[in-house]
C-alpha cells in the first residue's frame, strides 16, 4: 500500500447536515489540524469515509476549549479534531445539543456528534458527513447514579452512514468504577471497556479504560491525556484510542463512539468539579 500523502486545507465554508452553514477557521484546531489525510482508495466492504480507519491502530481525539469555556466555565458546543498518531487529521467533529441541557445536565445531556471528512483534488475541497454519534436524553440517568441498572446508563448509538446503526455503547456503574458495554448492529455484546476504581466526579487527571474481549483479553484502551496549552493559548484535552489494526472498520468506528461517550463523561465531569 502506498503511503498516504497529507493535503493542506485552507479556511473553508462547509454545509452542515442541519442546514446551518459551518465554517472552519484557522486556529479552531491544534496547530497540525490543517494537515488532512488524502482520500484513501475505496475498500470493498468498507463504508465510504471509514477507509482511513483500515490503515490505523491509534486515534487521537483533540478537544479545544473556546473562550467562553476558558473564562466563564460555560459549556459551549464541543468541536474536535480526530487525527492519526502522527497528527494528520482524518475527521472534524462538531456537536449538536441544546443550551439548557448543557447548562443543567452537563455531561449527561443528549447530543449528536457529526463527523465530516475532507478530501481534495486539484485544490478543490469537499466535505461530507460520514459518521454520526447520537445520545438521546434519558431523565432516568440521574447524573449517572442509577447507571448500574440496564437501560438507565448513558447510551450512545453509532451510525454509518448517518441513519444506519452499526453499534451502541452503554455505561454501567458499580460502586466507584465504571464500565461500558459495546454492542454490534444486532445488539450482541462484543466488547467490554472497564475503568479504574475511581469515581467519575473525583477529578482524576489520568485515567485509562482497557478494551477487552468477552474472554477478558485486552486488545486496546482509551486513555485521557492531561490537558495542555496549544499554540493558540487554549487548553487542549486529548483522548488516545488504540485497537488492533486488523479490526473491522465498523468496529473501530464503534470504539470511536465509545471514546466520545467516555470523553464527554470524564472530561466534563472533571471540568464541573474544577469549576
């Protein structure tokens, strides 16, 4: 397989699937984020847009805090850059959620995460939504206190293409530890993700969630890296996701959904504690 050459992306206006224009401006991402992976060759049996995932065994998810987050503590809609281990961006992700839920429910709000990829030819760039993560509002979530009950914990659905469910991730709580159940499109449990013996709201800086098969074999992990300050002086939170490179691209996409669910619960619970 020939190496994938990155392409440099300028500031560009893209249509949102919600009908609202979205403009990517310089400085929204970390410094490396204007370097995109070029569009891979289509792979038989792999949904369009997931070809990137067939070539990687590590994903970095970067969240940049906005001005309101930084100076007021008010939670705005999140934006993310998803890149490979070398910092070459594969997806831009933006959140759709309600203001009152972000204010009142915090990390337990409902949301939709839209993934768009960038591919170019002859300096012409097009964007399309290739992956979507949904989490409905669940009033019984009780801020995670009853997540030990089936159906009451935070649950997200992963869709690829948007509108077609390929899997789900559900949180389970047990005392001061948390675990997540990963299911495929047939609702069969295929993987487990276990957290450290540490409450979500205690503000731990470094946490690791091993990804295990049903037999207990560890095949990857989701790890939060301590926040740092990027070149634009905004604090950057990063989650690192690893998995076997030979995993099906759809399963990798489901694990990305798990990383986003864990990231939202972990990061925003910690930020709430700090505030």
